[in-house]
C-alpha cells in the first residue's frame, strides 16, 4: 500500500511549555501496559494534566480553547528519555499531526518520523511568537510546509526545518521504511554470510 | 586510513544506502522484551511477514514482572496478558525466550552479556533506550522504537543515519568511594542531557582500561541520558576474559578466530574523532542528582543550586521547576536530605559486583527505621550468584528486602512503586517526574554504595563517611 505523501500539515496549534519534556512525562510507564497502541491518546501528558485525586490541573491540553489542535508546540530536547514509541503514538492518537519544538531527542525523532508524525525544529523566538499568537486567538490556523521548511501563520512565515532525510521521507511518502527495507532483504543473507557470528 | 570501531562496525553491517540517504543497517543481534514488542508482532502479522532471523532474536521478560511473587497468573491482568503475548509470539516465530522457568530470565541488558550473546563488533538493537549498555563490549547497540522492532523482525535491518563519534577520555585513577555510576553522572552533568545528540560516545582512558566489564556496562548504559544514542568501550583482554566460556560465546577454534576479529575491530590508533573530551578522574566525587533529569547532578559535598544565582532565564526556570518537584531548598546541602525508600537494582546497577561491593560494607549495619529498602538483582543469574555467595543474607540481615529479578522500581511497571511524594535513593538511571510510579514521587540517582549509605542513615549521606572508606 503506498504511503501518504506528507507535504503539508494544517490545523490549530497548542503550546505545551517546557524544556526536556521526557517520555515519562509524555506517557508515564504505568500506561505502557498494553499490547496495542489504541487508546494511548487519552493519557498524553496525563500526570501534568490530572491531579492524583482525578481532578484536572491547569494545562494547555485541558484548556477547551485548544481542543482539536493538530500541531503541538514545545521547548528544547523534546522527547528525551526512553525509546518507547508509545510517546509519539500517544501524541498521534490524541489527534496531533505534527510537533514543532526547539529540538528533539534522537530516538523520539526517528520513532515519530517512522509513523508519519513530522517533527520540526523552530527557533525559541519563533515558537514564542506562534505561542503568543495562538494564545490570543486559538482559532488561528497554522500551515506547515514541510518541503519548504516553513510555518505559515496569518501573513507571517517562520522557519521550521526537519532533517533532510526525514523531510525527503515524508514528502515522498517513504516515511515508513518497511517497503524499502524489504526490497533490500535479498542482499541481507549474502552480507550475513561474510560475518562468522551471523552464519548459521 | 585509521578507523574508529564505530566506522568499522557500521561499514561491515551496511546493506545499502537508502533513497533518503539513510543506511540500511544489518542488525546482528535483536533483543526483545514484553513492553515494546507486542505491537511490532501485531504489525508483522498485519503485513503477513515472518521473522527473518529467529536464531538472531532473543527474548526475555523484565519490565512488568513482580519481584515478590513467582506464581502466575500475575495479580495485574495487563501484566499477565503481556507475558502471555510474548510467550505466544516467541513460540509462533521460533524465538529463544529466556522465560522465568529457565533460570536465565532478567533485565534484557543484563541477560545478553551474561549469556555471552553480546559480543564485540556486533550491531545490536532492542526496543529499549538502555540498549547502549551492550556497547561495553565494543558492540554498536541502539535503542529503537516499536516500528523499528517490526523492521528488524521482518528484515533483520533498520534504516538509520550514521552517528558522529565523540571520544571521552577519563584520565587518572578514581578516588575511593567513587564508582562507574559517578563517572557517568559526572559526564552527563558536564556535557548535558542533550550534549550527545547525534553522537556515539567512545569511552576510554585509564579509568576505562582498569574498569571491569560490569563497570563499563554501567557507564555505557546511561549514554542515552546524555543524549547519545550509543556508547561503547573498545574491546580488550578484560572483554575477552569476561566472555570466555559463556553459553553463547564461540568455542574452540571459533573462539580464537573471534578474539582475532575482536582485536581488529577496536578503534585504530590515530583514528579521527568528531570530538574529543578530556576528563580527570580526580575531579569526580560521589555524585547524586538533585533535580528531575540525570544532568542535574552535584557532588555529595556540594549545595543544591539556587535559582537566584542562575545565569540564563532558562536555567533559572529549570532549577525552580526541579526544586518545586523535589521539595528541596535552594542553597541547602544535599547531604542530610531525608529519604523514604532505597532501591538497589536496574540495568544500570543490578549486577553481581554492585551487590558484592555493597555487601562488603553493609555487613553488620542496619537500614534506618522508617526506610523501605529493596535489593533487586538484575537477573536470575545474578540472584543465584549472590545467593551462593551469601550476599542475599547480608542484605536481608541488614533490613533490605531481597527480591526476584526484574526492572522493578526503576520505572515501576510492576507493583514496586513509590507512594505519594516519597523520596527514593536509587541506583537506577532516570529521575524524571513520575518515573518511579507516583506522579509526585521523587528520585535521587546515585551509586549502589551511596544507596546503601542513605538506607542506613535514613538520609542522603556520603558513603565514604558512613562506611569509613580511606580517603
């Protein structure tokens, strides 16, 4: 099945403030007890959103003004910590179609790209400007042009780049690598034969 | 041209270059566990694919296993479903499973080396960020996500961009009471939690030359906490001596050939590094964290940072957030901070030498009143060795609970959890908010001996004083 070419993401945005938002905060370990990813969206940032007694805390994702947002904005080193794909899965299952941050931890970035969730890096100043604009008018629509590496907001343009490999994979519909990897499988056993530990 | 180990291993395992510029990399050894693999097997079935190299795939169960109960079904039905799912997947696809009944079960990063599966020059992948542990043997080992687990199951390869290599030299000798854990906490504190992004860390220098394999594993384990996706130590005689005779190590003539290959895979003298960092062992003290990421560390003799003295606004906000969660006072000494729980275990510090070193000093001492102290061996193999040596008895006699193998309170996916805002002196690897099972729970990372010092003192303490180590 051909993959969708992800060239552009449009939608409203929500800004979740903070640097080093780690994978335990995105989805705490106790919610990893599952054998499918279904239903993870509900637990996105749960400990920051809910008090132990079950009442809601003040959090951008609890703010009705941002309900239905498709673009998640945050700070530096987003997604640091574990390799759990549950983190990008929770973001995607919660309805987000792109993440914009000052920077991303490496495993999180790769996991997100492979499930078609673009991660874009923007400057702190630009993220602050966008956050201020959407806070003033949560109905504002953002458009991320992935090939051009830009975010359009009203008449304004902001730089939002992703790595060349990820950009090409997204815009050419190759973000899930399985098809390409399977094409190369014929060469795998030959290469394995060259290494003693891989010979059967 | 002289090459680094990373370059050699990468080149040897390159299948081809992919259209978007990444490499299709052959994964020689694939380790799986119950948390991140079930969805990957689901995807495999959806695509009608098989496991390409079941003989290079090894499974164990670690994250969700209770450490105080052996019987099944588990009290937690989801945990029970996860172990059963792994059994089903391993049986269906012909994968070796170090299940609990084999006596070889344990934390995946302890089991691989223990069985001799982890060897120099390999590429290793596992759906767990602490896979970097295996780099201690001179393997290139990556933590991967579930979609990549599917890729590796189906093709024994994954799509990856090459990393840069940063050589980290630690010169000189560590002072008494300073351990591998302090070395890596010091490195992360120095280079930052995202300082390693884009890099593999090659650890070397006199300190690493002298380190045992278990100490090297402790350091490599936490590479990812510094943002480095992989970390390794060049293989040497210490590596070979550790591997010889282990169940999956080569035997006879194959052993001799393997050792020749392993010697050759080490970084060549004069090879090029993308960056070099020099550290002095004498600058490293027993190190503990005070905040909510592993880079927020200080030496046991230092005071907790004061946001008022922070330079950048960012740093100030980070300190304030950390202190608010940790309920610590700016400018106060970290020493003397009261603890509720002491946890000794995890893939960072759950090996024989960790328990041995603590037992040597703990003998005859008592855990302080009001402190819950648990010791969790990293594998059934480690537990057995400790029990043969009477180490379990030292722990029990001192008031520690001696548990069965698993990840336990490192990430609290089993019943071992902090309650409320309990503060835990922990030999694990992450002090993130909520990491140990309670959203308001607090974690201070430290070496195993420092955990023992805190346990017997009832507060964060300097192990050198508590156990009267020669300074």
